[in-house]
C-alpha cells in the first residue's frame, strides 16, 4: 500500500534545530588595564615607558636570578628551583619580555598557558620520544647553502640571523636559534653579508623559486637597513613573486610596532616596493593563546593595517595551551578581530626537551572539526603536520595510515618527495600501558614501525 509522506519535513529541515548557537563576543575583550603593575619590578613603570620596545628589550629576563629579582615574593623558592632545573634541560636559552611576564597568572603559574610556553619547569618535563631526531624536519639536509632551506619546488626558507626577541622553549629550529645551552651546541648562522650573498646567488640561479620566507631567528631582530636590503634584493629578482617576513615579535613584543619607527618604515618601504612591482609582501606571525592578545597588540596591528600590510598567523598546537575547542576557537576569532588571518595550526614538531607540550595527531583532527564553521572560511586555519624527515606539510586528515594504539601515523608527500613515506609519532604519555612498554623494547619498536609502513603501503 502506498502512503504519501511528501508533506513530512525531514529532520534536517527543522528550523529550530538549525538555529546557530547564541553569539559570544568575548573575542573582543582585549585587556587595556595596567596589568604590568602587579609585577614588583614594574610597579612604578609608566604606561608610556611600558609601550616602548626599548624598555621591553632592556628589561627582558634571561635567567632564574633575574626572574627572582623581577617577581620577588610572588613565588615560593621551590618554583625558582624548578625553573633553574628546567632551563638546564631545555633546548633553548631563556629570554622573556616584561610584556609576557606580566600576562602570566602568577597565582596559578603551573597551569598558565603563557608560562608553559616560555618558562620550562623540570617537574613537568618528560623524556623524549625514542624516535626523536635532532633537526627532525631535516632542514639542514635540504640546505644547498648555509641558512637556506629549499624543499618545495617554488619556495625557500631564508635564515639571515639566529636571534629572537623572546625564546620559545619549543622552537623547531632549536638546532640553530639562540645561544648554546647545556643540552645543545647550536649551528652558527650569524648575520653576514657574505653568507646572505651566497643565498641570494643560489635563489637567482633557480628559475622555479618564486616564494621566499625570511625568518631566522626572527626578522624582528634584523636592523631596519638589513630588513630593507634583504626585501629589496629579493623583490628585484625576476623570478621572485612573493616574500614573507616571519616574526614571533607581534605576539611577544608588540611595542616595537608602536615605538621603533625606523623598523616599521623599512618594512613599509619593502611592502610599497612589492606593490609597485605587482609582487606580494606579507608578515607571518605566531600566536598560540588568546591571552597573548591585548589592547597593545591591537594598537600594534592597527599600525600595520593603516599601512596596508597584511598579517597571517601560524599557531602551534600545544597540550595545556590550546588543545581544547573553546581555547582554539577563541584564539582564531580574536586573531580575526585584530586583522590577523589564521593560516596554519601545526601539530607540534618533535623537538628535544618539550615532550610535555606535544599532543597526538587525533587531537588536531578533533579540533579542526570544531574550529571549522566557528568563523569565516578565510579566517579558518588549515590544521597541518610538518612531517619529520622533510616531507613538508600535510593535512592532519590525510595520513596513509594512523594507528592510535601505537601512535604512529604514516604520510606520503608526492609533490615534495614522491615515493617516500614519512612517520610521525604521538607522545608516549597518551598511549596505553602496553604500547608504552613496546616502545621501550627495540624489537617491538621495529615491529610497530614495520606494521605501520606495511599498512600504509
């Protein structure tokens, strides 16, 4: 018997069910209070002085002794001892700006997302994964000349110098960036016109190269005349169509945009030259948590917006910092609000000494589903994994094989290194007791890897 059900609305057409969640506007709540006055050493610092890059550089903390002097009795002695031991086992030297120090919740420092990124504590560090390798992305293997990585056909990474305004303890380039540490003797990439010229000569000799990332270290630490020299030299090459200045500085020391007029003017001249040549010049920056973005950040970004300078953000996914949907959504929407386009969210690289910060690949896949649709598509970042061994960036949903029990994911990269397989390994802390044991036994370790490679093939 035929029954006419055409008049019945299917569930997905239910107007009530399809209504969007009530809008939250907390991404617009940017701190404009004198938050730094809660730090004993900064209690009398005026707003005018705090908003200068010279004060921020001069008062940056580079060791536990300075931190004690800055924070005083805000913290117990046990915290400073924990920090000293953590720094001794970290891949990066310590350097943190007054701005970042003032944004940390010193009533709850062990769980604070900013403290977690910049001040290593021995009590939270974990043993490295047994498959971790120094320079895990194999940047040096793809370097035809010192300080230049050429992995993608049309793009290269140029490292003109090795210092940064602040040192992130999770830096993927800890093999070269910053001063030597007890754990690592760094590859020396000091600023040198002779080394730069060697890189320029190589770039000019490669007709397929069109896109150059200028990083470091950090392009923030280039002198204005060097910032302009490098930009103009690259833009005047016929093959180069795009350059990107990479800097963490907008996050950790936004005051430079407000007070270092020579640097901002040099950047503007390069952008204007690019525009006149019909070429693209942008800034790539790096924020990991919404608490890093304040009214000072907004003012700094407004200066770039007024000059027609576009900014994109590359975020690193970190446990205890941004690994839940609410934190990542708030970050993405707050970045969009200050005219920074979220570009990438990276699964954490396998860097020595920061196993406590890594998340499994499954976390990135989960977060991507929650972030997509939370804001406009052009402000939605791609969630990617930069494959160990030099396969380049791959979408987190694209492994050839992923076993959450062993934590092994296998990726192919046919446009970068065809025919090769690239393996990523989830942190051991999130695996089952059996899987953790298997990683301690060399024969079991080999078996797990062989099984994953075979399944991917």
